[in-house]
């Protein structure tokens, strides 16, 4: 039997690519066209197949190696005639990445570059299948969007699959999907109409948006991370988005095919490969675990009634469907965009976090007197022509400063859960809920520990104005460690604020009022501020929460303690 060097074939425009997966080992029997390794460039990942059948004698590459056309991948004891020629089969492109580099799509880079300069277009825009190389009649195996969805340029619309590769087809423009022209199972070709978008902003260079987008840029950013719009409080993406929820799992076509054959939903499989890639072993491991009853698919979890002790299935009654018009006239109004985002976030946080709420009162008699005095002095100074009077010091600014002191003293409040780990933050960014005509938003005072109460008041005023004008940027709402929701200017006694995940606590503040407080000898009129602290019981114990609130009360009672 002849020994044959199996080389990297022509991989298109790619000079050097990195080996990220070894799919065979010495002793393995491989068939012609079977994938041997997976390689990755900055644009695509692809599998390099064997040009012939045989037994692997030696693997000549290691993970992390750089290879190019002609590099020897492995030595095969071939079944047929000896050859060192590159395989006839082109490498296959991986879904989530570009189409096969053997059929490079030149539009890719143009599309990426031009996407940087969006141009608003009037009227509906057709999004068509771009140049996807040599593929013909590829089947739509996944539709990733629906009518009414807002999509960004380069966001994936559908996944298609040929016998060699699967890939995502992105939108060439951003906008709202008015019509979807494809469905599961459809066979599509270059130039076919995928969707009609309205309110679209097209990349400047994409005068023919239909074909401007190339799959190369597809799915490089998960849909979730593109939700950069201002988002509300308990709600806001106060932190950088985490898991790429709107996206397909990261796996090569052969792994994908294998999973499909076994009926394994890839979304449920945890990838152990580089960048969370799902390997063949992961699919096998998951299958074994399900068979052994040690793991369940999400579909199984959703079906399991809570009463079976499964825990995750909520087993709720369907939402009541009522024809309200039977009882009187009604008007229907769409929820605002901010409210819709808030609703989804609030619901998740409410369901997923074991909230507990402590209520307490802080004596702010002296602090309020000091605040009023300071504002009077500033006003006087302003009248006398001194600029110092422009800032109004607010109670909320004192609360932010006092919270920083409490976060420093109780670091588990300045933390986030990440799996089994607690991430303890060494910075102090405090968010505050702001009521706006469109709903609740949560801007963040960054590095509040390094700022004085006057500066915090000033920044709060600016952020609150931006919030009301709908001008907050995503950066204005990111990176919070702790949130304060103040209803003090409105009224009420106590409430139970919902924690703004992934934070672990939130402080609710209501309207202060003068109350009789017993000083040991007599009742004294004191200005009392109601505090409601909600905390995540997975991270914080009740005793810590009571101490946190009590400490906050002490600071607000005598602000000199902040200096200690
Ligand atoms: N007790 C009594 N009075 C208070 C107070 C308190 N705890 N907090 C503020 N006030 C007073 C202020 O001193 C001010 O009085 P003057 O006009 O006489 O000076 C008045 O109430 C109005 O204050 P404000 O609400 O405009 O300012 P603020 O600094 O307290 O709050 C902001 C700013 C942006 C937080 C607030 O406008 C806001 O949007 N609050 C709503 C937050 C919210 O909706 N939370 C709910 C989230 S959960 O769904």
C-alpha cells in the first residue's frame, strides 16, 4: 500500500489559515472527501477533506499551526494509487462564517467596508441572495428573522445548506422586515429575493443593495449584541451583551450533519472547542448524557411539568384571552420600543433571580437641611454673578455617594454572578432609573467613587435630560454595578424594585416625610427616608442585606461617615 501525503488544497484567497480542530488521528480509517482538519482565517472556517480513502499513518499538523495551500496535513496509507495532488473537493465553509473560500465572494469585503457609512434610503428595499460562490439550489434550513423584526446591516437572515457547506446569508441593509420571501426548505440561488425591508439604511457603496452583502460578514456579531438601542432600567443592557442568543451554535458542517442525524439540538450542546465551538465529541457526549438521563434537551425541559420536580418547567396556564370589547369600548396601542425591551428584561430578571426585599428608614433630617442650605448658597452665588449656582444638589446624588461607601464595605453587593463564580468589581458605577415619556431608562454615573456630590448632581442632570430627550447612547447605559430607583419626587412609602441583571442588588427610594421618632425620652420630629433594597439571595444573605441597609442609613444620618 502506498503512503500518500494529503495536502491543503486551493483555499482561494486565503494565504495562511490556522488549524483549529483535528478531526482524525493515526489509525483512523477515512473515506475520500471525509474532513480531516478544520482551519480558520479571520473571515471563514472550513474543513479540509481527504482526497482519497485510507488509513491515517501520521498527522503532520497540530492545533494552532498555520497552514496554506500545499502544506502536508497528514500521511495516509492509501487504498488507491499514490498521489500527492491536492484534493479535488473544495473545502467547505462553516456556517456562521463565510462561504467556501474556494469560491470567494469579492463582495464580502466591500460590503463590510461600506457598511460603515450607512445612507438612509426612501421606500422599501429588496434584499437578495448575494454571490455565494459555486452553490446552486441551496436549501434554506433556518429562518432567523420574522416579519416586523428590526435588523441591522450584516445581520443574518437565513441559513442555507448545500451538501458541502452551510452558511448564513446576511442583510445588506438595516431596517424593519416587511415581507419575507423565503421559507424553510426553499431552494435559493444568487439574486433570489429574500426579504423586503422598510425604513432601511443601506451601506453607502451598496447602490444595488440586493447583491451587496456577502456572507463573509455574516453573524460575526450576534443579534443580541446589535441591540444597542437605549434600553431601560431593570432592563438596560447595562453591561456588554453576553451569550450570542440570537445566533446559531458554532459548529462545523460535518458536526452539524452528525447532530442532525442523531436528532441532537445543537443549541443545547455546550461547545468545548476554541471559541465555544461544538465538536463531534461534544455531540456524542451530550447524546450519551441524555440517554443516561443525566441531561435533558431544552424541549424536554419545557415539556416537563413543574410538579414532576424537574424544576425548570413553569407549567403555567396560558395567558387569558379576553374579548374586552364585550364589556365596553377599548383602544389598542402598540407598546413603545423601550417598554418592549424593558418587559422582556424585567420578566427574565423577575423569573430568574430569587429576589428578597428589605425595607428600612434613614434619618435624613440633617442631610436635607445641609442640602437645602447648600442650594441656597449656590443660588445666592449665582445671583451675585458666580457660575457656581448652576448646579442643583439632589438627594439622589447623596444616595449615590452613600451607596458607593456601602458597596465598598459590602463587596458582594458590587458583584455579578458568572456561572459558579462571583465577579467582584473594583470600580463603582451607579445607575439611576429615569422616567421618560417613552418608558424607563437607566443611565449610569461612571466612577462615582471618584466624584463629589456636586459633580454627580451635575452629571445626573445632564443624563436625565438626555434620557427625556431620547438621546442616551448605549455607552451612557452600560457598565453599571448597582442601581438606584428613586420615586422620592413622586411619592409612595416602599416598593420592591426588580434587580437589573447581572447586578445583584437595587435600591428603591420613596418620598421622605417628617415622622415622630422616639429618642429615648421623647418623640422628635425627624425627616425619614424610606429605603427598599432588593437583593439576589443566591449571592447575598439576609443578614448582609440588613447590614447594608443599616449602614446606608448611618451614612445618610451623618454623612461625615463617608470620610471614614
Ligand atoms: N423625598 C422627598 N422629596 C424628594 C425626594 C425624596 N426622596 N427625592 C426628590 N425629592 C424632591 C426633590 O427635592 C424635588 O423637589 P424640589 O423641586 O422642591 O427641589 C422634587 O422631589 C423632584 O425631584 P426629581 O424627581 O425631579 O429629581 P430627583 O433628583 O429626585 O430624580 C430622576 C431625578 C431622573 C431620578 C427622576 O426624575 C425620575 O425619573 N424618577 C423616577 C424613577 C422611576 O421611575 N423609578 C421607578 C423604577 S421601577 O419601575
